[in-house]
C-alpha cells in the first residue's frame, strides 16, 4: 500500500480562527496535490491530511493533528 502525507505546519498554538484558515489551506493544497498526482500518473492508495502545530483549538474532521514532537515520532515509527 502506498501512502502519502500532505502536511501543513505552523510554529505556534492555533486559535480557532487560525486553525480554520490552516484547515482551509490544507484542503486547497490537497486539491492541488491531487491534480498534480493525476497529471504525473502517480496515485498513492491513501493521502493523509496532517496539520502540525504547537497546539490546537479543536479537532478538525478528517485531518490528523500532531504537535511537532509527536509527528516526528509517528513518521519515525
């Protein structure tokens, strides 16, 4: 199984408004990434959307959320 990560990183604790903007940007980048992958005929079986920040205001639906340290641990395992 091929797996791809689409990651949006912020180096601060996200307020609700900042997190909404980051999620919107991540979803926009996801659409753009899909277009590029289709054009290049690269099709991973699964693309995970990941938001990395020092803290979050809420749990965004359909997006994995990690602090920088836990994301490094996740990718390393």
